[in-house]
C-alpha cells in the first residue's frame, strides 16, 4: 500500500466516526469533554455552531452519530451522544453575548426564505452575520416549521423550541408569519437577490382508494395534518379506540399523542415486519412502554363503515419473502382477514412534497415525481437564483439533515451573490494540535470509564399520559451526565506516527490493548488486512500505513477501526515516534461570522 496521506483532512475526519456520521459534522468529542469539565455553555456553543438547535436535537435527533460511535465496538452500547447534547442545553448559562453580531451596515443583498423550518432558519443564522437582509415567510404563527407542528410537546417543550428559534429570529431577521406564499413568481418579482425554499414535505400520504375511505372520512385523519391540528390546539380529543397506520416516527408520535387525548385502546398497524419499521428503535420502545401494541405484517384491506359511522378496519395478514437480490415482497399467509375496531384512524404512511405555488415557467425543472431538480452539493435549482433545502429539496429526512443542507445552501447563496462559482466550496477549518505538555503528560484524560450506558430517566406514565405537554424524558442530571461523558473514547485525539523517529522496538505494538498496531512487510491492502495482529472486520475503516522504515524495511500498519486512542503507544514509545494530536474539523466556520467565541 502507498503511505497514508495524513495531510488530507478527510482522513482524520473519517476516523472521528461520530462527527463523520453527523450530517452537520458536529464535533462530538469536543463538546462531550466540555460537559465532563462542567463547561456547559461552551459545550452548547460548540453544538450551536454546527447543528443550530442543540436543545431541540438533544431531545429529538435521529442520532446517526450513535450507530457510528466506537464505544459500541467496545461494549455494544454507544455513548448517549444525543442526550449529552441536552445536558449542555439544559445547564448552559446566558449565551446572548456569544451570539454573532449583525453588521450595522448591510451588504446590500436581500434574501427571501420561504418556510421557517430548520433548513431556512439555518440559512438565516449563517447569512445574517454576513450583512444579508433576510426575509422569512411562513403561514404558521411562529417559526420552527415541522419542529413545531409535527413533534409533540411531550417530546419537545414549546419553551425549548421558542428559545432556539428566537435566537435566530432576533438576529435582525424580517419576519412575515401568518403569510402564505401563493406564487414564487411574485417573490422573484420583488427583487430578492436569491430565494431559498424550505417548505418541507407538507402533504401526508393517504389511502384514498381503499374501500370505505370516503364514507368514513369524518373519523379518518392524515397523520401529519392531525398532529399539526393538535399542536395548534384545534384538536383536543380523539375516540377511545384508535388505529394508527404506518411504521415511521410520525406514526409513533400519532399513537402516543392519541393516548394523551383520550385514546384508551390504541394500536399501531404496519405492513412490514417489526424489524423493518422505519421508526427509530427508541421511538418504538417508548410507544410500547405506553401500552401501545404494534401489529406488524398487516396490510389494510378496507375501512368498515356502518350507517355512516366508522367501525374499524379489515387487514390481510402477510409475511415477508426475499428474492436473491434481497428485494422484499409481502405475500398473503392465506389466513382469514383480521377486523380491528376503531373510532378513529390516523394514516401515517409517509409524506410528500407539494409545490402548487411554484409556477412551471420560472426555469425550475421538476422530475417525474414532481420534485425540483436540485444539485445535491450546492442545493441550487435549475433557476440559478432559487435554492432548496430540507425536506423540500431531496425528500423527507430529519432535522439534522435539514440543518446540514441549510449550511450548504447558505454557502451557495453567499457565493452566488458574490458572483463566484458555486462548485469552489470553502475549505473546512482543519488542523492537528499536539496534546503533549511534557514528555508523557497529557492534556486530556485518557482513562475511559468502563460503565455501561446510563438510562435516561422518564416521568411517571400516570402523569405524562394525562397531559400532552408534560415532557416524558427528564434528561440526565449533571452527575449522570458527567459519568456518561466519561464513556467517550476521545476519538478526535489522534495517534500520529513519525517514521524517522521510530527505532522499531515494537514497544507500542506490545502494549496496545486492542492489537491495532502491526509492524510487517508491505503488501496490497487485501494482503495486509490478513496479516494484522487483530482481525480487520470493517473494511470501510482506513488503515494507517507508514513509509518504509529504515532499519528493517517493514511498515507500521494501524487499523483505525479498533484503535481506542488511549495514548499508551505514545506513552511507551522511547523516541516519541508516536504523538497524540487533537484533530479539529469544522465546516461551519466558513458559513457565518460567529466563530470568534
């Protein structure tokens, strides 16, 4: 193998698995160390620069970072990264003096944001400090978009959402709430230098062709519309027997909200096997904890309506069959249809984009699914002045993905307004800084706790099920937050090898607790992976390969997949061939002007 190019910032970025997996590239180990040091405000601001909504995401994030966490390879339970984010948010001090300052004189450019969800608010947060005049339009009474209308208050208190939304809106943003934009052409005609569309995926899928749908319509509700109606307090009750159709997180929110609005017998019914449901595992667990059964492998056949009144639904039982390519088919079992009683049915089987207000003669091309054609890097449409982000761009995802796309779109809008090419993106802020203070003295605590993952406490079910605004999760207190933070392996503190200092004594190889270091003759990657001291199981994780060593002609090979970053190799090395260096990677520094703190 060729020697590893450690000067490529993506190499060390990839080794910080949690940060690499986060769409917004939040520097996870950095803020976890700050939490362990009880520097909650600083930890919050590290989050705020990348993910914009730490308090919201500390409660509701889909947590793509956690399956990537190296801790999960040690004891099968990743660090509770998401809930530690909440620890920072719950215990922070006043941050008003740390927020970016808005220039007294703008740059003369006006930007319209249609929709006030997480993607649009991220664009506003990034561009306002650069002198842009930002106008945001939304038909709701407040900002937040789907975070306000789709995430129930028992998961996300309104006070938390209001605070983080207002931190952005107070940056001199011109607010046009209770304003429905019915024509993109009229917005473009108002002379904005660029327009960002972050309207989400506002239309829920329905079962309009299912027998009985029209006759029982008064008691059959589209899930996302029903959740919004509850959030804005237009709907305050539901029948005692409720069926929720669908296996995603929206279905989980629907069933749990139903329990709080009078549903005594609430069932989730899903076509797919339980293991293939799209809902996050913890969302399914929370629903079942609230006495909500999940019936899988049931395909809807009809709504049953008698004398104009919904009585329930019939379902066909199926089982999953997979072909040689892994494609799934749902095959009927041949059993009799199942009838389930219901006073109300909530249909939560997916969301769709909806752009009736975008005229089709504005130079914006749409694909066969009536989605705008958007560049996945720049988020620019085929009309160079119009950008998309969040669910409106590439279909329904989640809050953290919307934030990441908002960051990218903000960079593009800034480049576009300066007349610069959009494909020349600003470099991330990256560097390696030595952590040595003395010969073998470390500026970080390399001792990792052996504790199992701590469980987030919840309020009593008897209390939460009678109050839809009572938050279920209580969060970690400071003491447990500290203990959970100690489980982090500090993956951004890298082991860096310097060939010309190595005397090939093999001390580092002998002391390594995971056998991740091997001195051997070079070969192809396929060959080298078979000759490492520890089995190389994850082929997508890199090998660190040195130049040829002078004494024996061997190379040093370290499997990044199993390295714990414990520092023992550097501590044992008699010639300081190994060093511990902290890796910084931050893409958001170039997006806005709030990096001074």
